[in-house]
């Protein structure tokens, strides 16, 4: 079991977080978060930026969109301005919430890859394009995309000898467009058969 | 349930960029690039890779830290590597640790006769 990462109360990060981990935010994060595990914005925690995780639970403040691969849960103590996108979305009575809810149904694209070109995940249109009339609601939320390249560059800089080579990031593994197509070479097979007979 | 006293921790799987400030303690086992300004303690764990100027109360380096450090106490532990200048009244370099940089400390020397 991996140890859960924590931005503790009293600590502020202006920047972004990404990785294959669970994360609890009890302090403040001004920037996007993308983790493959569970993300919990604790009561007292504040995030300004889009967040994406397997499950997103909000007990504190979120100004930005929440993408949950499995679920997004907004608890009673939460204050949230942004869009919620997940196959399962729960909003507790008492939560302060302004924004749209998108429930993925079967057949819709899975939230599996972040597309920096669209500044969004999985090829779903960016929220601002999707609902231009309500763009004002999201005006203050940053639209900073995750920068995949610098993160990879940082990993490469770390010495390899002491740690196993990092597994391909989720987006690389999940993105079928990155895999080269391999076609069987028919001509070569034929040639071999001729030579044998 | 997390409470206010839970220590800060950035796991080895995380890549964090930006500016961190605040009063809590923080342990970094992942990759961090940016700026660290803590009133609490910073520990760069054995798997931690930090590239940032650091201001903190106490700093312990078990992994790699690249950047100038200002603290009340700096300790580079075995296997740790600190590349940068250090300004601290207490500096420790353990056997097997590496410190590449200048240590700045106010040193009072006795008058030479």
C-alpha cells in the first residue's frame, strides 16, 4: 500500500501536482492536480484548478472542474464552483455547489487520457467551449494545462541506477494513438515458402 | 480522517512543480521543482529529487537536493547529496553524504596572539 501524499494544513503550493498516487489536500493548492488514485480535498483544504483522479472527494473548497474516472463526491462541507464529470456523481445536501454535472453513460468516451491540445481530458470538449454562455462562471478558474513534457524530463533527470525505470504514464499506456501499427509482411512469408519447396 | 497536524508528504510517484510555502513540515520522496519556503522542517527522502531554493527551519537531505539552502539546521545524511550553497548556524554532513557547495556560517574565531 502506497503512502498517501499530503499537502498539509498551513502549506500552500502554487504549481501543479501529477503522478501515480493518492493525495490529500488539507492546505492550499493553486494549480491543477492529476493523480491516478484517490484525491481528497479535506475540509479546510482549498484547490484552485482542475482536478482529475480515479475518485475525487471534496470536503473543502474547489474552484475548478473535477474529473473522476470512477466517481466524484461532493460532501456537505464542500464549497465548489466548477463542473463535475464522472460516471458517478454525488452531491450531498448542504454542499455549496455551482456548475454543471456531466454523468458519463456507457458508450461515451472514457476519461482516460489528458489531451493538452484541448486543455481537457479524454477528448471531451473544454468546458468553456461546451458552455460558452456560462463561461463567466469559470472565469476565475485557471485553465492551465498539465505539461507532460517537463514532468517526463524531470523523471529522466533522476538517476536510473537507484530506482526502477518509471512505468509509462497512464496517458501513454491508455492512448492507442501512440502505438505504431504493425502489418504482417505477406511478401516475406511467400518468399520463404518458395525457397523451401 | 486527516487533521491539522498530519505531516506533509509528497510520495515517490508524484511530480510537483511550483512554489510551496507555509508553516508545516514536509517530506518529499517524489520529484519537486520550484521553490520551497517552509517555517517547518523539510526532509528530502531517499527517493526525493528536489531542485529548488529552500528556506526552512531544519533541512535533512537523504536523497538529492539541488539548490541553495537557508535554515537553522542542515543535515546531509548518508546517501544524501546536496548541490548548492548552505547558510545555516548548524550544518551536519554525515559519512556517505555529499555536499557540493559553500557553507556560510558566522564563525567567531579567537584573537590570535
